[in-house]
C-alpha cells in the first residue's frame, strides 16, 4: 500500500482546517498539510512508475493527489478571503 494511508490521514486532518479556514485562521496549516500530502502522493506515483509499487495503487494515488491539489486551491482562496475580511474590519464587526 505504501504511504497512501498516510496521505489519506493528512488530507483527513487538513479538510476540517480548510473548511474552517476563513473563520478560524487555519488555512495556513491546512495548506502545508495538503502540500505535504500532494508531495508524498507524487513520490508514491513515481514509485509505481518505477515498478516498486503495484500498478493497482495508481488510481488511488492519482485521486489523493488531485484532492490535495484542490484542497491547496481552496486554502489559497480561503486565505485571500481572510485577508480581505481582516483588512475591511469584518471580524471586528462580527465580534460586536
């Protein structure tokens, strides 16, 4: 199975951080977890192409890598939205 399980766990931890990123400032840790998951999935895909892992792992690794990519994209958008909300004083209004 390789490290595909670790990638799944990393994405499982990063997913709630990504979803809550705008309100709780967790998009930065989530993007690092997603980036690491993407890198590990890419390394495992390389091992499949070298014949070190079973070819049956390739669809799962491809799917995990795609999920990691989209989570990084959502984190980036969340971080950008968070910057806008911080600069406009939205959070201060929310706390009143």
